[in-house]
């Protein structure tokens, strides 16, 4: 049998007719197999492409959901919804996608990962493997949430390096944020390694790496701006011109007043003799030397006293007058003297009232001033003070004012807070701006709590060590360099600072850099939410 097969094969080998048919017959299994595999591969590729696109879109949708605090919790359902919406040929053969949070580039839970499979029996693959074909796909999208940048200290210089400088001995801390609009590569720097908390540290340029101990660094942020740019101070047109002065201390005059009634009764005594030591006699009407008695009442009339009177009735008398010869001669002379009794009644006392007194405290009124130099305790009355010159807060003088704003109208004048200045001030209210000065509601909303509106002055503003300050409001000085030196003492309220550049050094306390209205500080920009596919 075997020999017969061998002979047949040798004959076929020697034969030259029908070779093509033989080759086709021998290659047919490979041809059929490769054709089937090609069909299945095309199916695999289509599945892979479709579910890969679906998981990509699902990951992006989940990441967008996570990027917003309002939709963050819905990221799984949102991803699955988007996955299903992008299925066509594989609809019904895919698994429910697995949606999880992952970590990307050092972050925590800042990426959405989606995985899914498509599974179905294919003719050729099933013949070979005996099971369904499974195609898997996965995608990862990272996200960052939108963020509004708010600060309580802002440098608005657009280009300068070191536009915001912090010393290494500063104390306290403020989580209200620090900002710089400078695009310089070292816009915010520190001269040491202070670890006081600053909150968000935001810059259009670079930030020194050591600030990682002080808060969250956001550098090279685009779209930052001065929140008060384009805002103009209220007009001084029609406002009264005034001069600052200190009154002289005086105790004044103290007085009391009361209604007073006076009754006066006068009777007469008579004597006969060569002198007033004669014999007592009675003289009646019609006789020589007679004087009728009198009884008169005056008042009540208002009387002023300079010592406190006692209400009630007092009687003085009877009081004898002087003897007078009124008739006769020799031993028959008639002598007469008056006897007076006075009754005084003091009614309800009013007082004390002090006039002409001064406590020596200056109480300036709002208006237009050429300059203010504090030389006595001073209480600024509510309103706006336009100052074309300088203002000096003096030494060891208590200066206070509530609901006030100082508008510096010059370009090279000073604001002096000295080492022994004692200043308690709070910024102007929105209601005063609109009601008293006619500021529009939109501008008043921005300008509320403004304490200093100093748009054009370029000289340095220094707050020296040991000054006692209790400020509540906004110091808007976009053209000045501000230097806060030494152990400045501050109160319990909040200030915000906008300056061209600033330098906070010494042992200055940052605790009071906070928002006067507790609204989170000045909004200087925002970073929109971002999502990108990374795998």
C-alpha cells in the first residue's frame, strides 16, 4: 500500500501537466484561512476603533464633570452616558465601562480612567480558539477645576522682577492670598525662608520656589488684572474748601439757672429825743415823720448762678436800717429807721451748663484740603476728604474716623504714618458713596471700604515700626512702592493693599491682611477648568 502511494507520488512529481491545479489545491487551506482571518481582523479593528473612541469620549466627559464642583459627583454616570452615545456597530456587545479616579503627574484623584470591552463570537476566530473574541480599550483624561484667584495684597507693576518682596522675619499670616501682575521671572520673592501662611500665591510671572512652604503657588497665570483699573474717584466739584486746625483746650464757664421770687417787707420804728437814742414812740398816719410800711414781691424771674443753688425758701431779716431825723427839733426831734425782711424762693434749678469749653480735639469735616498735618487728637467725620497735598498722621496723637475715604489728588505727595502714630480708621460705605456723593451703584460696589484712593502719587509710602494701627479698608496706591517695616502693631480689623510694588519686612504682622467684608478678597483673575486626554 505504502509502496503504491510512493509510486503515485513519483509519477505526480515527474508529471508536468496540472501543476497550477495542484498548487491551488495545496494552498487552498492557507488561502481560506487567511481570508477568514482578514475578515475577522477587519471586525476586530472596527470594534477597537469604535470602543476606543467611545472610552476616549467617556473619559473626557467624566473629567469635565469632575472639573466642576456642581457636577463632580456625577462623573461616573456622565462617562457611561457618553460611552453609550458613541457606540454603533458594537452596541449590545460591549461591557458596562469601568470608570475610576486616578492620579496623574503627581496629583491625587485628578484623572478619570475608563475601560471597556467588546465580546462576540467571530466565524474564523471561534473555529481556531473555540471562544468569543474580546477587544479591550482604555482611556485616561486629566482635569483641573476652574479657580477664581482672590488676594488681599497685590502688586500691579506689569514687568518688574521682585515686585513683591517678603522678609524672613514677618509674623502672623494671612490665607487671603498674595498676587503680582508682573510677568517677570521672579515677580514674587522672599529675602529669607519665612513659613507664614499666605494662601494662594498668584503671579503672571514666576514665583520663588521657597514659597511652597507659604501656600499654593500659581505662577505664569494669564488674564490677571487690577480689579480697580479704570475706576475714578468721586468728583470734588461743589465740595467745600476746608482747613485743618486744632482748637485750644479750655474748661469754659459753668452755670445754672432757676426761677427766683423775692418778697420784701419794710416796717418802721420811731424815737423822740435830742438824738437817736431817745424814747421809742408810735407815729401814726398823719403825724409828722410818718412812713407807711411796704410789702412788695418781684418775680419769678430767671436768674443765672455760677455755683449750684439750692431750691427752696430763705429769709433774711428783720434787718434794721439807719436812724434818720425826720421831724422836730431839740428834745422833740422825731427819729425813724426802716426794718427790712426779705424772703427769697428759688424754684427748679437747670444745669450745669458749660459754655466756651473745648476738649482740644479736632473734628474735621469732609471737603477739599490742601494738606492735613495732625498736631492734636483728631476725629474725622464720615465722608470724603480730597487732599491735594500731603497728610501726616503725627506722633502720639489719637486719630480716628469711621466711614471715611481720603482721595489723594496730587502726583508727588506723601502719606506719612510715623513710628508713634496712633491711627484707627475704617473705609467708606457703599451707602455713603451712592447716597451722599452720587456714585453709581456699580462703582460704589467696587469702591466700598476704600480708605485711601491714591491713584497717581509715585512717592514711596512707608508704615514704620512701632506704629499703632487699627485700619479697616482698602489702601489703593497703584503707583507707589509700599514698605511696611518693623513691628507694626495692628488691630483686629482687615486691610487690603494694592500698590505698584511692595516690600513687607522686619517683624511686620500679616494677620490683618484680610477682606473687610469677609468676601474672600479682591478678584484678580480666574483659571477656567481644563481637561485633556493623556492616555
